[in-house]
């Protein structure tokens, strides 16, 4: 019969729509796989875009009284902005403002388009009667015992279900009447940095996307899900399914570039586990 599965983010108390049984969702690149991947991608740096195309005004526009405010003070003003759209509106007013506030704009951009970065993520089956060691905080363990549920049903009943609409659709609602051309220049035409890497921020292990390039129909969604599934009962809807005791289940992740990864920790601190994982995913996909 198999069991049903869902993606759970314990830090944000969010859950995906139900993925179905493993034999139904894993071999295919469905929305459930694509959505978790999109929630983890670090956006390409906005600094790669041409500064002259990022603002609605020209560099010759007089700042007025803003010119009397020290750059450090303008930076503090940006730090008080906690809304991505508001930060962009402020930055697009003038190139001078944008050059000072770009770091804050990039931070809010990442939070908006990749909200699951750094969160504890697990793909739980509805027969998951325990949890990975150390995944839950003491208060979460206490709450789970009080509810007398397993993590699958706890998330189903208490967490917010999030269906990831595409960022392009959300952009229109975010910016309303703001100059769409300027926003598109800022967010829509930034060169994508390659190659991408899936980074486990808990174990400091990484997987290179290029290692899976020759495996048909495989993307980083398959790679991640092959490592974060968790249940107490074997799933019989596939003859050779991913492990139900995933070694990355409940860890924290981001998908980024090698250069950015090395800024988090020097190269000697990361372990590249691409080859053994690629071999295992290839075996699973022969299903």
C-alpha cells in the first residue's frame, strides 16, 4: 500500500502540499520537488546587474536634503526596512541610495524568494513514529508528546501549508504601480551564476549539480529528497526507494554557488559527497 509523504520546515512551521506515495512523486520532477528546490536557491547577486539600469532616476538627479545625510546614516535607514518591496522602492529612487542599500536589498531579496534557506527540512512519511536524533528542540519534543501525533500528522494539523507560486507572479502583487521596467532590470535579467551546489549547512557536506548532468530526468530536487526522507516503515511503492532513514533528514540547507559556499567556510571545511550520492540516485531512477 505504501504511505504518504510531505515536506516539513520545522523552523518556519510550514508544510508542503501532500506529495503522495513515494512511487508516485519521486521518479517524476513534480511541483513538490521543484518547490523545495526553488525555496533554497540563493539568488544571483544583484551587484552583477548594470548599476545604470537599476534606478528610475539618473545620476544627475539632485538628492536634495538627502545629500546632507552621511552614508552611514542612510545605511542604518535601510537596515530598518524589513519589507523587500519597500527596500527596492527606496533604492530605485536614486543610484546613490541604491549603492548604499544594496546589501540590505539583497538580504531581503533572498528572504523573499528563498525562504527555506537555513531551516530544518525533512520529508516525513505518515508512518514516522520517531524523529532524527537532535532535530527537535526540547520544547518541540515536549509539544509533540502532548499532541500525541507523529511529525507527519503534527505538521498536517498545526503547520501552515504553503503552495509555492512562482516568484514572477508574486512580483506583480508586490510592486503594484512601481516602474516594471526598472524592477525587471534589477531582478529579472541578472546573470545566473554557475555551477550550483546543494549545501548541507549542518554537516558541511555539498553536492555539485554537474555530477548529475548525465542522469536523465534528475534535478537537485531528487538529490535532496533522496537524503531527507524519514519514516519508521519501509515504503513498498518502489522496488528500490530512497532510504527511509535519510542521513540528511532534519538538517539545514541552501543551494548556492561554489564561490559563495566558500565564503561560509573555507574549502577544507567542506566535504564533497557528489559521487556516491550520484551513484545512488542513478540506481533509484532506474525504477
